[in-house]
C-alpha cells in the first residue's frame, strides 16, 4: 500500500497509509442536503486488517448521526443571524398583511387584489421597513478590516457596547429621530423572532443606554380659520383638477388623514342624514362624521354622475372608469401650501420641520381651531377618531389658548382622586366627623357640604319615619355602618332612584321630595 494513497475497501470506507507506518480510516458519503461528496476521518490504527475494517463499518452510523447534528446546529444557528431575523420578520409580516387584506377585500379576485391601490400601499409599507433596515445597516462592519458585517452577526454575540459603538460612530449622520426609529425596528425584529421561533436568547437591543431619545413631532404651526379659508379659495381657483379642492375640502370637513380622504367614495355619503362614513386606516376601523348642509349640497351635485363605488378623488383625464383610489395627494396642493405658508422654510432641516405646513397640518389645524372655539375635547377626539384623550391633546396646539381651562382640567384630575379618598374616609368617620371634615377640607366646596347635609337629612328621615327599631344616627360609629344598615333594609337603592329623579328636575323642593319618597316607598 503506497503512502498517502486512499485505498477503497467498500461501503464507502477508505484507508490511507501514513509516513509513520500507521493507517488512517475514512468514510466517504454524499451529503443529502447539498449533494456533495464528503469524507470524514474515523480513526487511526497500527494495522490495516479485517478487524480495523469491521470497526470502521460500525462507526459509519455515528458519523452520519453526527453529520445530521452538525447540519441541524448550523440551521438552528442561522436563526440567530440578524439579517436572517429581518428576512423572517418582513416575510411573515407581509404574509399576515396579505391575508388580512384578502379577507377585507374578499369580493376581489386575486388579480384584482394585486392591482388594488390600497393593497399595494399596505404591502409596500411593510416591505419598506426592510428597505430601511438594509439601507442603514447593510454597509456597517464591526472590524477594521471590513470582513464582518454587523447584520451577519449572531445576536447572541451582539453586546450593548457594540450597538452603542455602531450608533455613535457609524450612524452619526442620521438624525436622532431616524436613529431612534431604526433601533426600535431592530428591537421589534429580534423580539418577534424570539417569540415566534422560541429562540433561547435575550434581546441585546431591549435595554439600551444610548444618549439619544425619540424626537417627538412638536408641530408649532397650525392654520387659523382665515388661513384655511385662503387655502380653500386658492384650491378652488385651480379648476383644471377638481381633486385639488376636493381633497382639501374633505380634509377640512372630516379632519381625516391622507389615506382616509383619498378613499372616500360616493356611497360613503349619507346625504339624507348629513353623514359621511370614513375608514381609519391606522386603526383599521370605520367611523362617521356629520357634515354641514353646504357640504351636502356641494358633494351631492358634484357626485351626481358618479357611480356609487367611484372615488371622489379620481383620475378625471382617464377614458376608462378605473375605480382605484389615488395613493398620493395632488402635488398642486403642496405647491399652493409652499407659496402661501412655507416660503423660506427648508423642509429637510430638522430645526424648522415643525413649522412646515403639509397636508396633515389641516387635520391638526381643524382640531386646534375647534379647541379655540371651546369645543369639548371629547367631541374633538371623536372627530379625529382617536382612541384616547392624550392622542387628541398631542394634536391640539395649545400655545394660543387660555391656560385656565388646562389648569382647571388638571385640578379636576387631582380633585377626582381626592374625592375618591374622601369616599374611602367615610369607612372610618361618623356622620358628624365627616361633616366637620368636609367643612375644613380645602378641596371641598360649599356644594359638597350641602350635598352631604341633604344626605344626612334623608338618613334621619328614614330612621325616624320609616323604620320601627328606634335607631338614630348616633347608633352608628361610621357612615359605612349606616350604609350597610340601609343596604340590609333594601332601602338604600331608593335613594339612588331619587338622585336620578333630582337630575331631571333640579328645582324640586324638599317637600316635593318627601312626597316623592312616600309615593315610591308605598309602591
């Protein structure tokens, strides 16, 4: 047997003689995954005999099992690579959005769905997250030789120090807002993979201590009523494209977002009841707003020749009636806004961006002007279709408002909490103690005292006139004990009915109340 030559013994086993006169046994096989022929070393022996050959045959199965384990480990490790995490996240999110839209537009065929403008917009919004990830991170390396990319790292190897170094040295050209959003996106991607794939690791992006913050949009600029009117007039003068005026008019009427305005169809108008049905694409919920009579007149006339499912904002130059919504607001509107309100402002400058007027400014302006007209913030919240008051407060520019309303609102918040504390104190105070407490409490007013004294009169009357056990207020150590007693006698609920009646007629006298009380007691 020649030194260095591989000699085949059968069953994929080969033996090779070394210069030191020892024999090394190998096993050759074709990998089931990549289809390549591979050779693995088995052992080294002093002799090349049948005993060694039999040993090699016995070891073949272990080699194959080991190979499977290696492949599986490699496959498992790939799940932890940051770039692969991004691909999985975007793919799953895209699929989820596709099936969600397919369900919403169930009447459309697959081809019609693919061509639907809203479908394209939604799918694009998901995929552009992946594009943002790639654009920011694809050229970032973590070694000076530029051999190892950040996105190719195993997240189990990524440390917070490494992330901070990348942010501070290689993402420094990005704005704070963009950097904040990017880190938030990567954090969400890793969390999603950990949850969905049940990965055994922590998210290194979860608790970063980076010296930057989320630069919230703090729009200083809103349009006053005269400015909104000026914009509407300019848009109406642009008669060659009705979309210019209609888009702005709908935005003023509804305070709707861009996608909401662009997707208004004729069938959404209920002209008989002065109602316009809208769709909130952010929360994916339907809602409605009331529109004034002049708007009903205008749109009922304008849409007279429209089909029910035609969009108000549409291509008027097309010969075919393509029933697809626009994906963008007409550029002419932005040109008019620039001429009227944005002269000398650099839209790319972060320091002045909050003073730039754009289409979304109309929504904020409508809300702010309603607040200036003392419209309830709850009504404004309903118009904007917000889910909570804080969202609405963020929209409203309060710089020109009298702060007394805000101060009163804040004090009301504290007062409501103190009221709850006062109600709890009734569990430990007697009637007289609690009455003295109200009179001396700076957060109570004369009405609070008067209301409680009326309660006391009611309790005294009930104990004296209605019950025969001779109990008086002095027999109860606390107000809570007294209430429990009334509950036991099934009479306390009657007082609640009285309060309802009193709300309907606040001028009702005590004599009338006692008559009412006797009448309902007998009933």
